[in-house]
């Protein structure tokens, strides 16, 4: 079944209400075996495209994953990118900023981790935390040592959105293609996954009281995501709302979007010129002796 990724894309300038976006859609697979076969095909396609991306060396691909806790970001990255050559892929997880990072502007620490041309970069959380968790917890701003007039500005968040959009526009103009995934999880599915983490000793380490405290702010986070996604989804750096209650389906949607994005680039393996071909023929004769 062909996945139409346009139905998950947020159009630039839209008014977003996450309640109108599904957290579960009809599966794109008929069985577990069919899912595994389809995902394997997607992984092989991405592996082939990555080889061309690396050899072409004109574009970089940045994948950004944002979601509520337990939405499946780690699993999606692990499974979807399992066939990608590690030498051409860089994964970064951004948590609490260090003291050094707090002494710089909010885009500084992530900018240092942007992928080089020919490579795929993955941000597990990103600079978008600065307009999500920081918006829900405004006390975090106090640790950023910003000027009083900056924080007191009535358009503070709009300024940050604009900084992000300008950065992504700049990256696009210089060859970096950006895909942003919001894994859209229902509150009930999060509850069930939290219970599963408690029941599975191997996953106890992934859960604490802090997760429950953040869950209490669910509505605040939903509003922060709505404002952020609507303000920063653009033609050159779109957001995709991926239904995340079904992990298998989410992985297929994500991988299809990546395949379609890479497939839309005009890339090919470099063709040797006449002098290089002559050099190769000369080397061949040497090896054949």
C-alpha cells in the first residue's frame, strides 16, 4: 500500500488544532510479517539513497524528532535508520543544556551538530525544545541570562519562531533538507506505555515521578506544540504530524517521507571525466599484469 505523506504534512500558515489530527490511522500493513517486509523494503531504499547522497555530496538531510514522552522517538530512529551506513549518519540527543551552552544564544548548541553535505543528521529533540518545554516552564528562561527587555517583550516567542524559520531557510539555501516529525500520541496511549514501563523491569530506568509531573501539563504542551508547529512549518522545512499510537504504522510513515524527500532531490553518482577514465584504464592494465 502506497503511503500518501501529504495527508500528514502541516501546510504553511495553517491554524492548527491537534485534536483534529488523528493519533491512529488505518494500518498500512495487514500483518506483522507484512509490516516487517514493507519496513525492510523502505530501509533498503533509504540505504540506496544514502549512498547516492554521500557520493553526490551536494545535499545534507536533517531529521528532527519531537514528541511527548513515550511517543516512540527512540524506537523510530532505531528501526527506521537501522539500514543506514553509520559512517554517513549522525545522531544527537539534546537534553538539559550545559553551563557553557547557556552562555550562548538558544540555537548555538544545535548548530554545531548540523550534518555535513553528503550525510544524514538526526536530532532526537532539538532547538524546538526552546519554544516547547521552555514555554511550558517559563522559569527555565531565568537560567538563560537574557536581557530583561528581551524576556519582557510581548512577542518573545514570535521572535524565537522567526529565528528558527530564518535558520532553516538559510540551511535550505545551502543544501540542507529538513524534515520535522511530531509523533502525535494520545494521552491514553501514553498512560498504557507508562504502565508497561513499570511492569517491565528492563524499562524501569526509563520512568520516574518526573514523567508523571510532566504528564499533568499535557494540555499546556499541546497548546505549545500547536503554536510552534503552525508557526514553523514551511515549504522548505515542513512539519509532519505522525499518528504514533501504532508504532509500526508510525515507522512506515516516517520512512516513506524520508524516501520521498531524498527521491525528490536531483542526485546521481558522479561520472568520471575523460582524463579520469584514461587514468582508470591505465590502472587496470597495471593490476592485470
